[in-house]
């Protein structure tokens, strides 16, 4: 119970900080779930001819919607179906996805996180990865251990 409580708080901290980072940005492709669903709906709903605005064309040029099981996901527009699928992630899902990546590479550093993330996701920014790394308790603990070791070696 205590553990769940703690990770929930960490998730909230993460999402809030990420929100602060993206809020000041004019061009940002990290949306909250509401905006994500809105965009998804715009892409999948074929508008009437007269309603096909330039913003509709912009969306369908840039994004594609894939049916994954019973959920629809926004992915980067591919030129052919052989191309790798790269997903857009909404703000609320960012924490759990970055967490999974970070743990799967054994608490690796930012560069390897970026590499792994870019294979599958479009809009998880370097900042979003750095932020997770900063909040990761195990990584912080490891840093302290390294620091102590370094200090002991210098004695
Ligand atoms: Zn870590």
C-alpha cells in the first residue's frame, strides 16, 4: 500500500513537471488525453468535402491512426506499411512508458534511453526522459553510492 502510494506521488510529480516544461512551448506535440482523443477523432472522421480545411490535410499528412486491439492510437504517418510504427503518447501515459523503457535498459543513462525511445515513439522528448531519470529513486541512490565510493577512494 505504502509503495503504491509512493509511486503514485512520483507519477503525479513527474506529470506536473512535464506539464510545466511543455506549457511554455508554442510548438509541442505532447498532448493531454483530451487533446489526443480530439486529434484522433479529427483524423478518423472523414469530413464533408466542404469541411476539408487545410488543418485537416495537415493532420492526415502528419499522422495516421492504428487500431491496436480495441484501442486506436495515433502514429506517425508512414509512406508504406513496411515502415516502422512510431507512436504518439499522451501526457498521462508518458510516465508509465518512460518508466518501462528506463527499467528495461537496467536504469541506463539518458543517451541509451533516447536511442531506445526513438525506435518506437515520436513525441517522448529528451527532457521527458531526463526528468524521469532525475526522479528515479534507484538512480539517485546509485549516484549517492558512487559519490561515497569516490570520496572514499580520495581519502
Ligand atoms: Zn533509474
